[in-house]
């Protein structure tokens, strides 16, 4: 009985061993199958990546050691397409602060898209690339999968456009300065030369009236002539002031006082000027620019706003000069004005920019309009 039991137990053990061996063989076969699939997948991956025209690489996270680069990436960095080696991509970032910021972004977010990066090639030349990256695993370690798109030519064109635009702005500023100088010269000549001649004519007419006092018809004619000369003198002064107000020679506050008074008188729209803080002392170019912006704003109020009142507020602090022109008129759709490329708004914005300031327009249909100019004192030598 004991021998039979031993034989039975041995058979059970042998059967269990056989089942275990079969299970192990099955696991080994499955593992071999998985490894074969992985190997096949890696081959396919490499074939796809190598065939891709997009420069691609895999680098360690967070140190930048290179695990893999495809031929387009090696060519992009000016290396031998077959044998060139990049040990560390991070060493080729031109701006290390930007590199560190992007790595920290990858730590936090895990990816970024379409980010402009400035690289340096091993030979010292530079280029711009649009980078897209994400964090994944590579050989059981965190890695950065990075794709690049060369945008050097686009950046060159953008720089040329920027320089061209700046040159146009400089030309525009120069032409505007010339126009202001010409306005100032013409206004002075009209006011001084023509004004003096008309004043002399007025005196001559008065003398003529005294000498011909015995003839009522002649006296009436000389009175008419005197009145006509006085109207002409007023018109000459008015033209000169609108070319360039003489009040600008006495500061921006005097010029705004004249402008507000003239606006109210001409358009029968009440307009109030408020001054907060001490009177600013501005260079002539700055005072002229501020005056022209306010003048253009009030002209728009008169022509388009349908307002019943307007307000001009000048605030001078230690850090900035702020000026607001507001009205209670019909307002307008700002998006529509932007799409129409209104030269009036563009002109005001450009004037503000040229003196280191910024212009903000706040308006909506039925809500009135507010034009604000902000000039930081540090931007120019304002006092």
C-alpha cells in the first residue's frame, strides 16, 4: 500500500512538473512573440522616422543627451546626414534661458507645440526652427520626442518686413515733423507779416476817415472798409491759430484751453477741460502730438458723435501723463472701424507711439466714446 501511494504521489508530481514546464514553454513562446513584435515595431518606427522629411530626435529628459536623430535633423544642423553625431541638443540652444523655460514647461505640462527656438549649429551659424515636443518613455526612462521645422527664411522675411515698417514709421515721423515746422512757419508769417500789414491798413483807413469827415458817403465807405479789414484780421488770426495755435508756445494747458473754447464756440457743444496735478512741461514735439490727438478726437466728436457734451481731462502724476477725451454721443463699432483701417484712428495711435505713449479707444454703439492717451514719464524727458 505504501509503495502504491509513493508511485501515485510521484506521478502527480511529474504531472505538475509537466504542466509547469508546458506553462513555461508557453510563456517563453509568448515572450519571444512579443519581442519579435517589438523588434518589428521598432524597425517599422525607424523606417517611418527615417523616411520622414521632418527633422526628429529623441533626447533624455531633462539633460538633453541624444538617443536618436534622423537624417533630416542631422542635415538641418549641418552634419553628415549618415554619420554626423549630436551629443546634446540642449548645448545648441542659442538662448539658454529660453531652453530652461521650455524644459520646465515640459516638466509641468508634458508637451508644447509650435514654439519658435533659435539654434546654433556646430559650425557656429544659427537658424530658427518651429519646435514641437512631448515627454514619453524611451528604454524605460523619460525622454523628449522633439520635432523641428526650419523657419529661418520666414524669420528673415519677418525681420525685413519689421525693418521696412520701422523705416516707414521713421519717414512718417520725419514728414510729420516737417509738416509741423511748416505749419509753425506759415502761422508765424501770417500772424506777424500779414497781421502787421492789415493792422497798418486799418490805421490808414481810420486816418482817411478823419480827413474825409465832411462827406457822409465817404465816411460810410471808410467805416465799411474798416469793418472789412477787422474781419480780415480776425480771419487771419483764426487761420494762423488753426495752423498752429500760438497758445502752444505757452504750454500744453494753454493750448488745450484754447482748443476747448474754440470747439465749444464753433460747434455749440459744451466742452469742459479739467487739469489734475501740476501743469506738465513738455518738449515741443510732445506737446504738439498731444494737442493734435485731442484736436482729432474733438473733430470726430463734432463730425460723427452727435454728442450733447464733451470732456477733456489731463492728469499729471510722478509716473505718467494721462489724457482722456470723452463724449456722450452715439459711439461706434470698434471692430468695424478696425476692419475699415480708419486713418484717423491710425494717425492718433502713431502720434502716441512716436512720443513713447499708447492710445486706447473705448466705444460701443449708443455708449459714447472715450479716447485715452497714456505717456509713461520714464519714456521721455518729461517733467
